[in-house]
C-alpha cells in the first residue's frame, strides 16, 4: 500500500484500448490509495509519461496501432519506470517475451483485482528508491562510487580530480547502467538497449566493452566493485547513483 507518510499517492498509468478495463482499473486502484491516469493507445501514453512521470505503468499487450511490446521497448529505453503487462495472451512464450523486453511483471486477463493489486505493490516495493528519470536529456551530472559523470562532455571525473574521456560505446554502456542501478542485465539485454538508441555502438562483444571500461573506472579491474559480473546472468551496476 502507498506509504501514508508520503506527500502524494503513488501514480499509476493504465494503458489499454478497452475503455471499460481502463475505467474499472482506475476506480479500483483509486479506492486503494493510488492516483491513476489512463491512456487508450501508445501516442496518448507517451504524452502522459512525458507530462506526468508515473511511478508505475500497467500496459496492455494487444493494442491497435503500436502494440504494448513495442511501446515497452521505447519506455525502458528512456526511463526506469516499472512496467506490468496485462494481457489476454496466456502462452508462456508471450510472458517470457514481455519480461525480456523490459517489463517487471506480467499478469493474464481475466485477473483477480486483488492479485493485480498485490503485484503492483510488489513491483513498487522493488523499485522503491530507483530513480525513474535517469536520462541525459533530464540530468547533466550523476555521481557514483568516486566518480562524477558529465553527460554533456561525456567525461567522468574521479574524486581526486582525474578526468577520463569516454568513447561513444563506453558512454552508451554507462548510461544503460546509470539508468538501471542494482538491476541484473543480461548481455542480450545490454545489446538490445544499445541498439534501441539508434546506434550500433557495440562493435565488439559486451564482455570486451565491459572489460575495457572497467580498466578506466575500477580500483581493481580484476575484482570490480562497480560493474560486477553475475555468473549466468550478465552484469549489475552495483554502485549507488545520485543525480547532482
């Protein structure tokens, strides 16, 4: 349940082309303490995200025009807003695809409203403290470990004043991690996120990119503290990230 100590209720954006579903979810979630906005398609959703910065998105998979999968890809490319898919597709492969493109959870229609509410609260708890607007368009400086990133100059400055310039690939890699601290990212997910930016910046393997970048920012690249390897999973940006 939203923390009563907060100054405002957490904001949920419901994206579904079915008006009845939108209104039913809005009514139910509002009764349970959330502020709720709705959107009937991808263009309306983008406007709502830009103007209202929701805390969580409930996203229908099968919408006319741009579907939920495509919209999810574009959302996670620009923000770290958690997404829960709601879908009439019940096949396991559909759920897997939804999670692979960046959703935090997937629930099938018809669903028990209490189950949906429990999942929403669970995802919000997991995302608590995650900065959902870690994009260079919104913030110029980020601080992590002993480094400060300047997104305009594409440099990182160490706490002793040493300045390190970043290649295009290193900068893209760092921004992918900066937007998703403490989250395990598979190699495939990192490649997908880099391609979604419109530039094929990973001309070598992800492992090579990470290895070279570690040599620039880690105290001991062989025993990294910032970009840690998750065996069988990929990588996690373990440092806390702050906007300055």
